[in-house]
């Protein structure tokens, strides 16, 4: 009788455990991605003319990563790597994709799993808010790619004022940049909006948290700001009367709108007592461009460049109760580490033939290990035949194939610890280290593939 009771009791426990959602104890993930934000344009990186108290709170209550990188210096490829945790050139997302909705694979191909697809089997509910830029072909739509909800736009940029959003669909696009005027999508339905775009996106993100707080969730809040066009409402412009440069003033207003939205998102997490259950990342998709009033501070160059101003970005991560507060982490980290971190702490399974290039950052940020997260970080700009690698504090930039362009002949080799502005080329002085970096870069390039789709300028005819 005792044995029967024990067996029955054990069976009951197993049945009880079986109905618990797989991701019930897994942390939520919130990724807040700014667009074309300058490295020096947040308070936690020293900005003084654009207050960003809510963005700074993520760093103050977590970790500021001072050597943080994206995998490309323009939007589309950078986002492809972030959302998959893999170098985008492994699967052909090597350039800003065409907007043409008739072209397959014009973003992240179906052969790859994005974060929503990885987390869904673990019981996560996922939403992307804002800029997708990972494919306009029907089977690349967010709702087909693992996300449960989508509010935003599929293309790489958008107008901010609701009265300028007059096109019902991409089929109405007649000339380049017309897609900036399409109405926003809620799921697959075009909707009429009434608020400034950044506010619309922030409100949608907060609403998702309110509706999803009782289950594990992934919120990908991909702001369009401060990407051009430079457009801001009086609410935000009035905060920066003291900035004389009109371009910088409007840019500051756009960043301030993002900061307000970040504050609302953090408040929503606190309202539902989710601070300890949620990993929050904030970063930019690339460096600030030369045209929008941004500043990359001490870094050389801008968006689109292989220099630090193109690929090093503001980056902070908070996980209350797990990570220390107000700490700087100075070893190189990557946007690809976001995917690897949540995979490690959610129990999500990665295909054996598609290993992640990112790493779980938590042991490094907590100080549990003194080793570097990455032995090397790599970059390739396919269309202009440039590539780069960072090994330790050294960075090598060279032509990917031919060496007939004087800009990188001889190649460039910098000690970033001593020469953050990349002004002193050490290529001819450190032969052994240069050779080691070049060999790493050569072996990495053998693993890559060409682009699967044409670039941004290929459509409309």
C-alpha cells in the first residue's frame, strides 16, 4: 500500500511539473535599440547638452560596456546579427536590404532563427515595436518569424509626423524614400496614427508589458529615432532652446523623446515588479552619421565607416539583483551577445549547425571569470571590400580582396588603448601581431557567403 501511495504521489508531482510552462522561471528580455545614435550622445558616455536620465538609469542600475560593438556600421546588417546572435555575413545579410517586397531573402533568410523563434518553444511571448528592416517579402514578416505581435514599419526609415503617413502600402511607392510615408502596421493591418512616431512606439511597448507581465516575454523596441529625417514636436524642441545649431537642437529633441520612452518602459516593469525578472539592454544599431547632428565624441568617423565611430556604440545592460550596479565593463562585447545571453538563461535550444557567435555576458559582467568574452571580433563590408578585426586592444583594417585602394594600402593597425581616435598606424611596427590578426581575419572570411539579395538602391526602378 505504501509503495502504491509513493508511486501515485510521484506520478502526481511529475504531472504537475509537466503542465508548468517551460519558460516559467526564465527572465524576460527587453532590447531597446536606438537608430543612428552618436556614441557620445547619452549621459552615461559623458553627454552634457542632451540629458538622458532614463537611459542613464540602465547603466546606473547595471553595467556600462565601454568597448561595445555592433557587427556592421549600417542598420540592416547590424540588426540581422543582433536578432540572430550570428554574424550576418554567414547567411548573406551583408548589406542594407532592398525594400522591394517581391524579393525573397531580402533580410534574414528563413534558414536562420531569430530571437523570437528561439524563445517561442520556451513559452515566451514576443513583440517587435518600431523598425523591422529585416525583410519586406511576405515570409519575412515579423508575424511569420516567431513574433506574436508587431507594431511599426518594415523598412529602414520613416517620417515621424502622423499627417505625413499617407501611403496605404509599399505597392504605392513610386520613388526612393516614398516608403517613409507608409502608414504603420499593427500586425498585417495598416492603421492610422495620431501621435509623434517615437511616442507611438513607446506607448505600444508599455502596453505590451502591461498585457504580458504574467508570462515570460521578449520585447524588441526598435526606435527609428534619431535616424533622419530630423523631425521633432514642440514638446521636445522646447527643452533645447539653448542649443544654437538647429540640426543639433532637433536631434537632441529626438533623443529626448527616446529617453522619455525608455523611462516609461522602465516604469512599466517596476509597476509589475519585474525589475528582477527582466534583462534590459540599451544600444544603438551603429554610430552616428555625419548628417544628423550627432556626436561620436573621441571616436574617428561616422556611420558606414570601419573606424570606431561607425561600429562602437553606447551599450548598457541591467538585470536587477543579478548584475552589480553602476559598474563599467571594459572588455570588448558585441550586440550578438544579447541573443546568447538570453538563450543561456532561458534554456532555449540552438541548432547544432547554426552555433551562435555571441556569448553569455552574465559571468563576465558579474566578474565570475577574468577571461575575455571574445578572442576576436570581426567585420566585413562586402560592397566596398573592407574588413576588420579587433584582437585584444589592437584593430586591423584592410581591403577584403584587392589592395588597390590607397585608403587601406598599406592596411591600418591601431592600438585602441593608446590611440582611441585611430590616428597612429602601427602596421609597419608590429609585424608578428599584424600577421596573427590577418590570419584570424582570413580564416573567418572563409566561413562567409555573398549577399542573398540586392541592396537598398535597387528599388523602385
